[in-house]
């Protein structure tokens, strides 16, 4: 009988231990909660890759307890992912329309805000692009890479600029469509396209500067592109707003300018 009682006590003790362990797993301690709350996931337009990585490093250096993860892609595809439930905390678009779309869908925590103005350039690995858009009609130019205007604002502005100049119908059969401007840069830098339209910020990448040359479209040819961002609803709203405020700060201005962006539109 005593052995039976002992066995029952042993089983109860084991069960209690398992339950206590499960409780501990389900309830993270304060330091774990702090780490979770300090993590933010950012969805950003492809043209921001270089400048945003620099800004991220400065931010983390000043806030060592923070963690920022960035996913780059075409603004249109990122919006689709967010609308389908992707757990991003902050969206940085290459235009102003996509953030408004998220606001209309009730995905926002705050209001959209313009953080920078970007510029379009014509880039080539081997061709001399100093003549600008006139080069596109040269018989030696067989493939012109442009980002999908339905998904990438820089592609949309490029198409609008080409139509405005009267060139679009003349070179339409030469266009190779890419998902975003990062893919445009890939096509042009590998020789799969003779030239490509990318962001000035991408053209100022050290590797792109070393390998090719670019022509910056004037404001008459293509107006600077207003890019806005929006903090999204979620568990990290305060942290996301903090990072968004940082990239809009005076301290960040010089970094934006270094990569060819304007933080205030010229008049």
C-alpha cells in the first residue's frame, strides 16, 4: 500500500513539474518581452536598399537594444502582402499612392508621410548615356529594362516620362519588363539589357558607379518622385514610429542626400 501511495505522489510531482515548465514557456520574462517589443519588420521599396541599410546601422548603433529587419521589393507586391496579412510594422513606399491604399484598408496606425524625393536615371554597363533619352533610338540599343509600372512607381514614372517625350511608341518593342528596379539594375549590369532606368540612389551604389555610367533625367523630363511611408497597426507601433521619426530627422538628411535623394522638394 505504501508503494502505491509513493507511486501516486511521484506521478503527481512529475505532472506538476511539467505544468510549471509549460507556464514558464508561455509567459516570457520581462527581458524577453523587451526584446520582442524592440523588434520591427520593415517593408521597403527596392530603391531604398543602400540608403536604408546605412540608416539602419546608424539607428541600431544609437539604440543597441533595437532590432530592425528590412524586406525589399516592389511597392505594389509589398502592399499586396500587407493586405493579405503579412506582419510588417512599417511600410516605406516608392510613391504616395500605395500608403494611401493601406490607410483606406484600415491597416494604418498613423498617417502617410513623405520622407524623401527620388530621381530616375538611365544607366548602362557599356553604352555612353551622356546623350540622354535620345540614345534610346540608336539601332545599337536592342533591349531597354524598365520596372513594371503596375508594381513599381519608378517604372511608372519612367513610362510617363517616355510618353511625355514622344519616345515610348518608338521604343516600346525594345522594352524588357522587370519586377522592380533592383531587377532592372541586374538586367543592365549583366548585359541582359543595353540600358536600364533605375533610381539615382541605386546608380550611386559603389559597384554600379565602378561598372557603368548614368544619365540623370532632368526635372523637366521626369519630376522628382515623392516617396511616403506609413506605420502599420500591430504590436510594435511605438517602436516603428520611433524608427520612422529617425529617418525623417535632420540627422538622417545628409545620408539621404548622399544617395541622391531630396528631403525637401525644390521650388
